């Protein structure tokens, strides 16, 4: 699925050697985190097979996502990174005053195109 979504694909996955690969960009890592959030679930053992002793599992998506979000945000904090995972999306943390102003701003310049451009700029600034 990672290859199909073009999240992280080595240049030549059949002959891939780590020493030939460029380091991952922040965007690639954030895409991988967001992809993982969409597909993660926490396994819960429901029962065991009486004869073989195999475990039968159910999967809790909400619990898995909450755990991933907590772990990712802890890594961001520990490394002093101004990012946070919110509802499965990695967002940039702006300074508090600026974030409040940006989120509450409604653009009414009289020019609809300019208002749309300003709203797009706000979204892009806060996006990773």
C-alpha cells in the first residue's frame, strides 16, 4: 500500500541498498505518519483457540490512533519540533498569538480572489 500511495518508495526496491538512498525529507516522514494513522489499530485478544492455543484478535481503530498520536506528539516535543499530530494530520505549531490571530481572521478585503489567496496562504502556513 505504501508503494501504491507513493508514500515512501526506494528508487529501485529490488536492488535497494541503504547507503545509496538519500535521507528522507520531513514531508516524506510526515506523509508516512499520516498514512500510518489512517491504517493503525490496536489489537485486543478476544479468545484463544481451545486446541491449538492460537489467539483470536479484534482491532480497535480509535485506541490505535490515540496511541500513535500520543507517541508521535511525544517525539515532536522531545525533539523541540514545532509540529503536532491533530486528527491524523501533522500540523505546524505557530506561536500562540499568531495562531490565534490566523484562526480567527476573516478576510474581507473587498476582492474575493485576494480573500481566497489569503485563506489559502493561512492554510499552507499552518500545514507541514
